[in-house]
C-alpha cells in the first residue's frame, strides 16, 4: 500500500462536509458511495457503529438540505482503502482512496483534552506547536500516549501471569517426585524426575503487548517519559522478547482468557492488537491487505474531558462503574440499564439532585447529520431526570467563541415534577492553529473556570423548582 499512488484524496472536519482535494467531478459521488459501502461491509478499526447516527460517513439527504452533501460524523482519523473498479462508475482500474477527518475545533483542542484526561504532556514544546508536527505526526504522538496511558491503567498488579507445570530431571527433587517416570532414569543415570509449578508471564499477552511497543517506539530512544512501573514491565518484556521474531495468530488472540485480577489488561491488549494488525496506522509503513483505518470517537473524548473538568460536582458514569437499573419485569429482574454520562455526586440508586449529558454534536444548527431535529437530544436527558427524580438536567456542548448568544440556555420542564434543563457551552477559541500552544491552554483554562462557575451557579439556583 505504501508504494501505491493515492489516486483520490478527500478531507473533512468532524461533523462536517467531505471535500475532495482535487477538482470536483461527477465521479466523486460514485467513489464516496463505494467508500461508504466498503465501510458498512467491513469492521473498520476504531468504530463501533451500533446506531445510524454512529456512522462514519453520511450519504446526502434531500429532505432538510437545500444542496445535499456528503458529510462525516463525530470520528476523526484517517483511512486508506483500495476500491475495486467494479464498484466505481466508469472506473477503468482500481482506485486507492484516502479519507482524512480532522477535529473541527483544531488539533490543539484535541491535544489539550487528552492531556487533561490522562494527565500527561503530548507536545514537548510548550511555547509553540512544532511546525514539523504534521497531522500524522501529532496522530502518532496521541496514539503512543494513549497506549502508555492504557498500559499504566492495566499494570496494577504487574504483568499477567499464569501457572505452568515444569518437569525436572536430575539428582535433586524439585517439587513432587514422579515415581513412574523416574524408574528408567534412576537405573540408567541415577536421576529422578520431579514436577513443580511456577508462575510465568502469559506468553500470548506478553508477545502482543511487546509487539505493539516495538511498533510504536522510536528505534533509538524507545518510548520516553514512562511511569516507573510501566518502564519496569516493558524492561521485563524486552528481556524476554527483543531477540525473537514475534508472531501472534488470530487464533491465539481470540482465545485469550483473563483471570479476574488481570481483567484490566484487556483494553490494552485489544488496543495493542489493533496496532499490530495495522502496523501503528502509519501510512509511511508498509500496510498489508486492502488498506488501513484508525479513528478516534470525539464524542467519547469530549465526554471524558468534561467528566474531568466537572469531577468535583459530578460523578462520571461508565459501563464499568455504573449498575443503575431503569426498568424491572414482574419478577423484579433488571432488563434494561440506564447509564447517564454524569450524575451529581450526592446520588443514590433512586435519587439525584442533577443529571448531565455530554453532546459533541452541533447544537446550534436546527438539524443534525441525519436530518433529525437537534432538540430531540433533550428527551434522553429528561428521561434521565425522571428516572432519578432529579429537578435539574444539564447538556454540555462545545461552543465556538464566534457564536453569538449566551453560553447558557434554560428550559422549564412542566408537569407534576417541575424542573429545569440547562444547555451550557464551553467556549473553544477559534482559528487557534496560529496560537502558541501555551497561550491556547491558558485561554482554555480560563474558559473552563467560567464553565465550572456557570454549572455550579445553576446547581445552586432555584429555577423552576
């Protein structure tokens, strides 16, 4: 793939329009249709498309658009794919397509969010963003730091180990004597056979994690600035595997079994496996097969970032830390769970003062990418409020500093259980690519402080209660 010419290139910002990086022509629609079909028919790495609104690419719709356009959703990243000529109208040969999706609020804001979430520094230069850091270089930096963060989170009790049986033959007994197997060696060599058990690093997990490290690490310096425990574990893996030609089969990966104490390693192993299969998602390296793809879900990053900013006032709910029942059947058994993004820190299983929901989508426009009315996002938050008898609900969204109007909007909820729904926007500096990164971070911290102030003021107000 590295030697193939990129025949057509397309660019977009998340939640925006796809634009060709060439003179538009009538064949673009056919190419994007074939690309969407490829994405829909293949499991594209980094995407878990469970609902229509989770799609990577949206075909033009005419009901709400005056000029129907191809658009993308909330994912950022890049993919290169070789599309067969049979799938493209009037194509005489297979065509290699690159689609790049950048964050609509700029790379600096993406880096700032990840730095806040994981508490590490991505850009070494705090005065300015290195001009040599192309989007792909920044992408690789983020990928490495995410891998290190997952490693640090996984490495609570050291590398995963499993018990293996060893057999020893000699004049001394190690463990338990195996009388039957010792008969012949004893009379011929005066040796006995004994068996014992010991713990060793799970070989499949070890090979996967080290192979991913080898792909991501600089060949001269490795990965720098690692936490001491992570460095110690990587040193252990290096000692075991650095002289080996590491290969891991799909069968080995799919048959990994985790003991409960080592379940924290699964996210790292899965992420490492993606890196191995796509060789670090680096277009400069040889990519086997039909192409490569790697995407980050900006909605998940935004949700985690807001959870960090508001950690004093809200508990960030996840699949792992929440077990909240929504409905029960006649046998009092749970058949549907409810997991709001945030719930006020005073919550119990039956009641909370406030509920919060993170929305990365454009809430200023009247319709979203599917042509649905954007006010439909309110309904889920109101349902969360009803479930927890909460009088206040919050929707947190990113707001361009250039957008007019207040950063906070209040809606009164009627009925027997009156309440208030707040839409609070966090201002993001626009046209920030020319800003010094340190200056950008300073402005973002000021905006975060104002954002927290608005949220806390709303929490303590008596609107519609």
